C-alpha cells in the first residue's frame, strides 16, 4: 500500500539526535577527576600476611577442637544483616 499525501517532506527524525553529541563535544565542561578512597578496614583486609595468619589460626583451632563460636556476636550480626 502506497500513501502519497500533500504533507510529505524530507523529515528525518534521527538527524537531530545524531548531531546532538557533536554539539555537546564542542562545549567545554570541567569535570572533577575520579577519586578512590579505601577504608582502614579494607586496607587491613588487603594485607595478605595478616589475613592468612588469622585464617591459619582459626583452622588450627578447628582441627584441635578448640574453636568456640561466640553465639551472642553471631546473633547480633545476623540481626544487623536482616535489619539493613
């Protein structure tokens, strides 16, 4: 089916959109540089020697049957997890 009417024009809806980024690129904007901040806790976790020593200590306690779970602390952490 072919439709010919009096209101036809060379209208391209996408022409303005393709030219829009070029206009934005010509304007100068000042951008803040990216920044990275690492908390003290994260820095401690990155120290492999300290973490590995901690893990080895717990493994040894479990192997010897001396590891004791702190029920109060575990319950607090579970509650805090579900509250957040």
